[in-house]
């Protein structure tokens, strides 16, 4: 008797799902390469054949989906099985159905997938492969049902993110959605987030750029802070603070730039980047020599002086020049790890005072971010002219020594401990959490942990770290 075969659909079957895989069951063992040579699917379709069980059960599937409303013919030409029994040529036909599904989610023309990010206020468009029945489509975030604005052809629906706060965002299209001919689709989930970034003409960097930025009244408002992933603020001297801003994507203009301090070197070591600055004192240069830090100083062709600011707070650098400068150094690629953060519990705190830095931070529940005021000045990014939106605020408590630098003029410098451990206060989404910071090594990023034991991940967007006693 010839070798027989069955297929997991009947000849002439209709309304076949487009994601079906063809499963063949032979009555005797068949070599995979023999079946591969004998099998064809028309219209011509590339596919993958694999064994399911021994040499009798096989599955064939296309790389994506079968075309909708298309009649296919599956043919197995005659061959001889492994036991030298004949197999007679066999064929089946089947016709696919329309299987409604989400083909893409876009925002501002860009595809948004799991792990992607959405700019605040930017509309999100869900695109389907078929005209949908509006009354059956329900999209929720948490327990809230989202209003949908449908296109004229009913193949896409737009969601407004205006008024949604920053942070993780999960969109769920529930089971039960149907197209206009009654075909149902499975539920769809998109894990994304809304975060504030300065995306205008940013330049992606291979590794972090740490840029020294002054924070006196003449330097404010600074350019490019909203694009930073992290900003460390600390007292430099005379009660005046300085900033070390860390960028993975450099905006069109960053600055002004000023000199580094002992702590700048420590931060640069922790985050494996290139330290950009206007210069440094002999004491700082000597400190850097003990454990060298890649540094880039004021250099013609890279930095420039702007007439829009008064010296010395007028040294600027373009994002493209930051990347060009990084190309001069053989520093390994490195990205500071960030992840969407969900914290529970914590005490509700909407206003934070940091007397050492003459600063206050106010939580804006509408945007889900913090606004910063220092010496009565509300911070804005000079590039966008918009209020600075801080996703997470961290008060890092540590020991500080005031050292005489020995220059004969009585100059002093603050030296902060970033090599051991200490307490942190974390402010996120209008709540305060307590924990600890730890240095796992001079050349590894600082780690943060809540007192309950949960490791803290830094969220996307701007994280502001005030270093205080």
C-alpha cells in the first residue's frame, strides 16, 4: 500500500486563519529533505518546514501570515519514503479569511513597539488591517477607557495623550473586537511610556557625554538640560552649585560650559564617559592624574563663545560637535541603564525643599513631573523655552570635606564621597521613598535600593540628583 498523509485542514476549506501552520501526518517515516523537495504552496510562498514528531509529523509555516481572502493550493509530488514505499502525488486547496489585527501603532509617523516611548501630548494611532466595527473596539489604560477618533475608512483609531502624565503606559485592546463583517480578533497589548525628552535635532552618542554646566544666576536658563538623562547638582564653592549633566543624546546646543571639580572626575569614572569642560584647576588636574579620566577641554572647532551671554558663562557646544569630539577617544560603547519604574507605597509629598541648594521642587500631577525653582528662579530649558520637566528627583546624602587646595591664596574645594554608601530620598510621581545608594566600584554606575529591598531603576526622562550632606 502507498504511504498516506493527512493535513490539518480539509480540501476546499474556507475561512482559514491567516496565521495557520500546515501540519502533515504520514503513515510511514519520510525524510525531511525529500518532503522539502516535493512540497509546494501556490501562490508561490516561501516557508519553513520542520519536524514535529520523529519522521512522520511535519509542520510548514510562512514567515508571516498567509494573504487574506486568497485561495492556496498545497501540493506534494510523488516520492519514495524511507522504507522504499511509494507516495502518490496529493493536493489540497484552502481559502483564507480576513483576520482583523493591529498591524502597527505609530506616533508622529514613527512606529511604536513594546519598550518604545511617546512624547507627551503626541497623538497615538492604532492601525488595523481591516475596517473595524467601532462599537466592539475598547482600548483601556488601567481601568480607564480611552476615547478613540476613527479615520474615514475605519482602519485606524487615534488616541490623544494630552493630559496623560509621564510614566509607564500600557494600552490594552480587549477581546471581542470585530471587523465590519463580524470576524473577531484577539486582544492586543502595547507596553510603552510617556516621557519628556528634548528630541529636536538630537545626536545619538556612542557613550555618555558628561558636560560641566555652571548654575549661577548669570548662567540660567541653561541650554539642553531637558535632553540630559541625569543631572548631578552639588556645591562647588561659595554656596554656588555646579551641574554635571550626562547625555546619551546630545541636543542642538548645550551650555554654557565651565570647569570641573573633584566630584566631576568621580561621576565621570562611574558613568564611563567623556568629561567636557572649559578647564580645571591645578588641584583638579593633579587629582585626575591619580586615576585618569578622559577629558575634553575648550577647543577651537568644537566649542564656541556666544554673544548672547556674558563671559565666562558663554562657552557653548553643539550636539554634533559633542559626537565629533567623542570620535577622538577610544572609549567603549556604554549606555546608562534605564527602565520604566513602578513604585508602590511611599508618603505623598508634592513639594520638596533642598536648603543646601536654595532649591524647591513642586510636583505637577497633570504632567507627572517635577518643576525646579532655585533662588526664586523657575527653571526652563533655553533650547525649547519650556519649563524643565524632571521625571525623578533623588537627594543623595554623603560626606563632604572642604579641602585647602594649597595654591597660596586660601582657595578651598569641596570633596564629596561617592565611593562608599549612604542614604537617599527618592521623589517620584508625587511620593517620597527612602533607601540607600552604593558605589559598586569607582568605574561602575551608582546603584540605588529602597529600604524595603527593591532595587531602583532610573526611569527614562530627566533624573535630577542633588548631592547633599
